[in-house]
């Protein structure tokens, strides 16, 4: 059969290398959007608190719209990463909702990195079921 390797996987070294590059790019975009979205959300929260003392709704409105746009991009990038890593439903929901709670994008990004991204990158490509590190006692 054409396109099959000796291992029978149907994917040669070039295809695996391309997939690994795609995963790395997706991870980089996810981390960038997680940090940017998280920082803008914290700024929005600080401005919203300050609005109680200074009657200026314009800054909160502008930063809120910026966060909304960034969150949509974050959702697209994060969902793409979750699909590429073949995450189960619960971690996928946690990743997608992290951009709505201040500081949570940083926490979830670290958790997903340690639990799913690093083992996948160490394996060199995506696995049907990414290896899950053992729990620390």
C-alpha cells in the first residue's frame, strides 16, 4: 500500500515532523493568548474596581471590548489545541472557561502544560491518549 511505513502507521518521518511543528505552533499561540487574555482581564478588573472611585466608564468599556475580542481569539486557539491534543471533555471545558476568571488562565495554562502538553511534545507527536504523569504523593 502506498504511503505506509515499515511500522504500518501510514505516517512517515516527514509527516510526524510536520505534525510536531503544528503542535508546537499551536502550543505557542495558546500560551501567548492565555497570558495576554489573562493580563487584559486583570487590567479590566482593576479598572472596574477603580471605577467605583472615579466616575469614568470609558476605560472599562474599551478594555472590556478588547478583552472580549481577545477572548474570542483565545477560544479559537485553545479549542484547536484541545482538539489537536485530543483532550477529554473536562480539561477542554476548563481550558476554554479559564479566560473568564481573573488569574485562572495562568493556573490552567501551567496545569495543561504539565499534564498534557509536555508529555505530548516529549513523545514527538500527538498520541491518541496522551500520557498522564503519575500523581505526586
